């Protein structure tokens, strides 16, 4: 049985450059949000972060969780990443 490709979720690792993310004061996702997902496996690692396969607990849907470390990015990189989301 083939599964559809996982959806992507974007959770920054350090303070995001956009003040509209006010609920992410520490730069990490709220613990209550992350409790809704279970880590399935690590998919890969890049220059700016890690991508993991997660599964939503309440319905079993799978997503790719993209965690980024903004401290390693230039302003141009940050803008490009936000445009990607």
C-alpha cells in the first residue's frame, strides 16, 4: 500500500525573524502543539536544520516536520525560507 507524501510543518529552532510568531517566544513550538505528534523517523539533515517524519496522534496522518535554526541563516536566507512556507 502506497502512502501519500507527508505534509510539511515548519517549526523554527531559534527566534524567528517575523514578529507575527509571537506565541513562539523561545523560538520553539509550544509543548502542547508538539504533544499532538509522534516522531516516526528522521528524514534528513541540512545546513540549517533537520527534517523528521511525524505522525499526528489523533488521526494518524503523517507529516514532514522541518525544524530550522535561524541563527545559522543570513537575512536573505530567512526571507527565502519564509517565502517557501
